[in-house]
């Protein structure tokens, strides 16, 4: 399926046509995966296009780059403004934005320090990541045979392209075996996350989610849902979770920029709860979607409207 993209791409401070957003095959990123990236949603709302948690996404991109010893030429404010301008210049109402920072064409060895740093911002149209019916009916998932990275091997707090080789293995295995998604365990055999989603478990009225030490990406949507859950009066506990809690959970759901809030219907063919979105998942999903779609007050300042200055969002 061809990508339904928007024509203008931001590259190192200038807008260029999509067809010109290319790199040389000898670029460092091609052989060594020296790339950090983000995924940001822009929602169509009654108040205009709204970018969800732009500040936090840009901050994570800069943090990921710092972990890999990359200093970006542009400030966080400049990158935030560039995302807003990308939305404006393409006349976008809703989209998925992909900021990319990578090491380009230069030296050919493992040492990346002499290679130039390239930054691109691009956007395309994207629907429901796990399927159109996933938000209502839930998805069938499996425990993957592939674990997430062990500590001090690859930094899981960085949203790095190299980490998604691991994610691809998880995803492909799941699809090949008839599931929509796979859940990876960490080096201790505890629950980590999906190939591209954080995971939450509801049991006996409490909400549990793995800690960052379980090789978990610090998800922006994850953080948002924790805030909304606490706002609704739920106790949210971040702790190591054994695999089997998924089988006896009342509810399980994924969160992510692409996945939003997606219920899990079954794990390893064992039905979760009643095999559909449970009341807690439904409540958090509805609250989340109402905010991002401009149907409810944005009291946390999560939305940056492209027809307003960047400073209008915290």
C-alpha cells in the first residue's frame, strides 16, 4: 500500500518536495541504524488542527538524541515551530507527523562522530493503527518469543530505529501466527510492552503498568493515560508484572501515539475479561479521545493548535 503523504517535507530548516527527501545509500544510518525518531498525532478538531503533546514529543526526540551523543542544530522551540509550520504549509487537518534525526553521508565506519546530522519532518495520513474496529472490539495478541533489550545493551528509553528491529521481530511473529500484536517480556521474564505500544492491566479495580526499568519506552500517551486514570480516581501502580497476570486480568489495553487506547481481547487465545473493551478501558478511551478531538476542555494544555502561536501550549 502506497503511503498517503503530504507533499512538503521540512529538512534542516527548509521545506522541500517529498520526492527530494532522499539520502545516499552509504549514509551512516543505512548500515548502522543511527537514527532517532518520533511519532506525533495531529487531530482534526472544531477549533482547527491540534497537535497532541508537541512539547513532550520534541523533548523525547532531543533526549533520545542526547543518549546517542547527537547534538541537534535546532532548539526545541525551533523544532516545535517547524512541526506547526509543516501542518500549516501542507494545509493539513489531521495526520501523523514523523520527525527523524539521523547520521548521514560521511565516514563509513562504526564511529559515527564525523558524520553530519540530518533532521527531517514529514507527515502522512494514518487511520487506526491496529485496525478500524480495534478501539471498540479489541485485539487478539500473543506473548512473543522475542524479549526486549536487557539493561546496558540498548537504551530502551531512547526512541531509536535500532530498537525497532526487535519490534519488527515481535510484530512479524505475531502476524504470522494469526495475532494482531505481540507482547514482549523483559530480561527477567516480566511484561515489557508491545512492538509499538505500552501496556496496562486492570485487576480488582486497580490499574497496573510495567516500570521503565522493564525495557519500556516512556510513552507520551502512556503518561497521558496515567494522568487521566488518576484524575478519574483510579490507583495506578507501576511495578514489575508477571506474564500470567495477563491471563487473569479483568482488562488489558495498549496505549501509544498510533494505537491511542486500544483494548486487548485475548492473550495467547485466553479471553481477557468478557472479550471486549471493559468499563475502565472504555472510560479512559472516551476521555482521551474527547480531549484530543477537541470535544472536552484541554485543561492539561496537551494540544497545540496550528493556527495559534506555539507558545499557546505549555
